[in-house]
C-alpha cells in the first residue's frame, strides 16, 4: 500500500465536528516521548503522559482517527473476541493475569476518561451483550461468565427468554452480558482526545508519516520526509497500518498481523416504535458467529451494523441486500431497512486472535493485533504504556511482552485471509 489509501466516507465522518487544525512536522524537534500513530492507542498514551506533565509528541501519517480508530463500529467491549482469561494466563502467567484485569476494566477506563476530560463522543455505557446463535454455543457464554466472574467482572448469563426481552428477537438461544461495555462515536473520540492532548501541552503533527525508527544518542529517533523527532521514549501505535504506509517501518511487527477489510453500515434512523422493541436498552451486541452479527444504535437512532465479504467487488451494494435480509429475519419488528452509509477499513488479525505487545528496546514499546476489539483495549493500553514510560516496573504493568512473531509466507496469508469467511460460515452452521 502507499500513502494514497482512500477509504469510503463513513457515518462518523459525516456527523463528527471537524478536527482541530494541526501542523505538519517541519524540522528537528525533541520530546520526552515520541508516539507514532494518532489512533486511539497513540492518543490515549499521549493524553495520559501529558496529564502527568511528560513532554509528548505524536506524529501521524494522515489525521487523528483516520485509520481503524475512526472507522470501526464504536463498540466498547471489555474482552477479546476468541481468547478467554484462562488462555491468556496459560500463555503469559502473572503478566497475563494483569492483562486480563486490564481487559476487564478497559471499558470503564475509556468511559471514565471521557467523563474526566469532557470528551464529547456520544458515549453510552449501556452494556455489551453476546448472544449465542446456537444452543451449543451457550457453552461459550457459560465458560466466559465463569472465567470473567471469577476475576471480578460484573457479568451475567442470560436465558433465551431474557435475551429475547433485551434484543427484541427470538433468533438467539441466550448468552451473556457485561454491563460495563457500551458504544461511542470512534472518530469523535479520536478527534476530541487529540484536542485534549493539545490542551494538556502535548504536540501532534499530521500528514507526517514516519519513514524510519531507530536509536539515537538521546534514545529514539523517528524520521519523516521533512523532519525528525528525538526522544527518550517511543511508542509505535500503528496496529493494522504498520506496514501499509511505509512497509519498511517495522516489518517484523507488520508481518505478525494480517490486515482484514471490515465493513460497517448505518441504517436510516429507526422509529420510536421499533427502538422500543429492538435493542431496547441500547446495548452494544455482537454474537458468537465467526461471520459476526453485530450492531448498536448511534446518537441519531441509526442502527450501526456491518458484515463480511470474501470479495470487495461491488461490496457496498451486495452488503445492503445481505444485511437488510439478515436484520429482517432476526428482527421482524424492524421491517425493511435502508442504509445511508456503508464504509470499510482494516482491522489487524493475528493467527491466534491474541494481541501482540512488544518492548522494542529501552523505553520503546509497540503493539498490534486488535482482532476486532481495539476500542476499549487501545485506550487501556495507552494508559499502561504511559505508566511504563514513567518508570513503573514490569511486575506492575498489564503488558505481557513477547518477541515479534512474523507469520510465515505473510504475503500469501494476506491473499487467502478473506477466504476464511467460508470456513467461518461452515463452523457457524455447526452446533458446537
């Protein structure tokens, strides 16, 4: 890919107030910490550092929230998509247990930060629900309620009748809920976090892609076409776009993820009568399918959902038909729906659906592999990277460090990844 990536316009871009005007990097500057990427991770790290009085500079190839951070569904989900707490502890030991605690609290970390900073991002902490699409998948709900409940999360199992009441549909077999979750306007969150960083004395430079990262006499040196930043500390916060703008920037990190195209859609505003039945409590919802069925309301009462495709050709029109039919089957009360917005962007997938967190060197950190759970996790990880850069020892950090683990035959993996949708559909038909 190149610096000329152009994504279709999103709902969030249409409804979010313009961003604060920000400069390009021109010349050489110094900072205590340099952050590459003005998505949710980079902005959260910068905001937590700036609030602590640490001099921080962020460089961004495009604009705050341009990538996945501003193009996602906006669900704030306090867990991972596939890996459960016991899986993380088995892999990472005590650090895994601390990471689980961070995941448990990640939604509240985001909503609390928005409240503290007065960040207007359409935040609704109305809970997150995962319904089971077959009776056998209720085992997933039972396992997750047991494991998260044992670690202090306020989770609850929902019967089929309880799920029907909450969703306004008999299409699911029960499931579970975490009331700390919810949803936000992700682009508004990114733009307002950027403004908060500036308000606390931080610096952000846009349209300034990092060309190279290396060690310098001061610590770290990040070079752009028109300047450079020298700093004691570094955070590489580029996630799905690590290899997309400048492929040589951090190739080992870029090759341990596969950027997968994720499609989002927003209906016309739904009527009061429909909203009294369908997702009546306005939670975020994503079910147990591999071919995810997910949705939430936005502040204008649009249902924001999405879908997946093997081929992007004529994708928007195909998804309009497919997702409209799916909604009508699951929610008879919704009737025919029309979509005003269909957009897409990359999410970063790892082989085992577990994020990768790295120490690049002294006071140098990176992570990649959101696996569709980046919103709450990214903001929470920003807080942890901030703590690490302020000298908190590893034994107190919720950062399970590992070496980069590039995927063999990465270029081929990227080409075949969309075909996995067929396998997900096959598995979804099996009552596991």
